[in-house]
């Protein structure tokens, strides 16, 4: 019964994420703020895919964590991560208002979870958030703009969740993000769907790497 409840919550979270993403993307395009011209979010198949993925992730979180409050706290990451990923894929934007709003919800939930779930660390959460932000900020400077400010801000949010689990998870999350992103870039080059000057959204890979580190 517990698994079914979280699967349904995941489905609702995914549906809400894509609905919000469509609204935001339309607004960004009207205002001319976008840098990408993707249209995945508007595809008919996108809704069932997003709902299925978020449901599966909620199910995996329920297997990973025993305490329901922890599952809900990480469910916020899944919902917001899907919302941000959809926007980033289509527009190459990671709106700071969404990132900051998610941090405002995530921090108290993770702190509260740490009191009931001894697998988490409040200190690790703060160290992770600051540490990942700093690491991505350095990479932003070294990459000369290939890594955007939105990715750096997102890193602060993801670091909270990774640090809460363990310091090792921070490194695993970053490594997995760049590994998956690298494979994707190579695949595009090999299939000639991109060249060395092509820019693609990196936010979704940061989120995927984070979930890999959390669920492993």
C-alpha cells in the first residue's frame, strides 16, 4: 500500500511539473528570454513519459528510504528537478525563482527528516550545498561560459540533497552528471546531430547524476 501511495504521488508530481513547465516556457518565449528552441514539452508523448518517470522515481525513493518524511523531502527534488529539466531542455534556462523556491521548501524538510531519519546529516546538507555551488562556480569560470550561472545555482540545491546523504554522494553525483552528459555529447557528435560549437542543456544531467548518487 505504501508503494502504491508514493507511485500515485509521483504521477501527480510529474503531471504538475509538465503543466508548470509548459506555462513557463510559453511565457519565456513571448518575452524573448529563451536560448533554445526545443519542443519536447509540447509533444503529445511527453506527458505520459514524464508521469511514468516521476512515478518510477517516487517508487525507487520509497525503496531507498524507510522514513516517509524523507521520501517526501526527496520527492520535492524529483518534482522540481523534472520541472527545471523540461524548461532547460526546451529553452536552455534554469529560472532562479524556481531554484530558490525549491531550496526554501527543501531545507526545512531535510532538517526535519534528519531528526526522524538517522541516515541523514544536517551538517552534511549545508556543506554539500555550499561545496557543490563552489565547485560548479569554479567550473563555470574555467569553461568560459559553457557552464551557465543557472547550472551553478542548481548545484547549490542539488548539493543540499547529496550532502544530506553523504559527502561521497556529492562526488558521485558530479561524476555521474559529467559522465552521462559526456556520453550524450559524444553520441550527438557521432550521429552528426551536433558539432563542437553546439550547446545543450546541462541542468538535466546534473539532476540525473544527483538521483543516481542518491538512489545507488
